[in-house]
C-alpha cells in the first residue's frame, strides 16, 4: 500500500444520524486530501455535510465509516481521551458565534485553552498578550466580550484558537455574524495567517470567503461535487 503523503487524507468517510425513522446521511463516502499550508473553503447549502466534515476532522465527532489521517495518524481510531489530546494540541477552532466566555476578559479567554495544555501561568499570560497584540487587540486585553465589537470578539476567538500553535485551524462560518466590511477584515487576517504557513479549513455559505481560499470544495447531500455544481 502506498504511504499517505498528504497532510490530511480522508477516505470513504461516513457519518449517519437517525431522526425518528429517517436516516440522514450527513457524510456518505467522502474522499478528500488537504495539503499543509492550504486555505481550503468548504461550501454548500445547509445540510450538505460541510460542518459535519469539519467536526470529524476537528475531533469533535467520530465517523461511522472510513478514516481521517492527520499528519500520519488515523484519528478515526482514537478513543475520547486521545481525541481530547488531539484537539488540545493540534486543532484550533473558530465559531460563527465566537463562543467566548462572557465573564472573562479578552486576555483570560485567550489564556483559557493553555490551562488544559499545561502551560505555566506566567507563560500563559505572555503568550496570550503576544497573540492579542499580533491581532491588533493590545489595547483591549482587559475588556470583556460585551465591551468589544463583533470584529474584535472574532479576533479574540482567533487568538484563542491560535495560542497553542495548532497544526490545523478550523472555522465554521467565521464571518457569519459580521457585517460585510468586518467580515472582509477578518478574512484578510486569516489569509495573512495562511500566507505565514497556517493550514486552514473554513466552512461558509458566503461566496466571498472562497475568494481568499487556495482551493474551494463544494458539497451536496454528504458528498463532494464538482465546483459550481452545488447551489449555495
């Protein structure tokens, strides 16, 4: 058997859900490779399977069939503890709703994942301040989410996702709750990070997001379809 050389190799991936008497084939045999340093955009209508695919690659969900090999490791076989370690060390997650902890400052939110990674307190603070400063939030470190604009909240969420230096950055509609100008600013930031070598997979309904991608994949009914064949 030929050794896998792609950074991420997805083969025959299946994930089915049962709703009453109906079986929903969220992923129905997906094959895909993702190279290190790509900014891959997953597009398709609601229910096409793109978020489910993102969740499986991110270790948030386990497939019913097929496999996902990330950097030479088949994460499909991982137990829950190994998956938790994988998410903690290898994956950064950005959500449409930001998912910041409202009672914490920007600095505390960014420091939070480093607690689980075992980073000492002084180093946590140093890394978080450095990351917030890099993302243009050096003067907002003590502000809580309600004191920040949507774009600033998303920058905090990106800083939190990057602070443990993940190999993969995954974004589920990262501009979905932002106005068009702020969304453009966030995409310019993500593109800049990608050009520095960060591998990214972004899910979006917005065709403007694909303009920043190095490659765009369309999904429909749990499968990848030729570009342009899937309605948005």
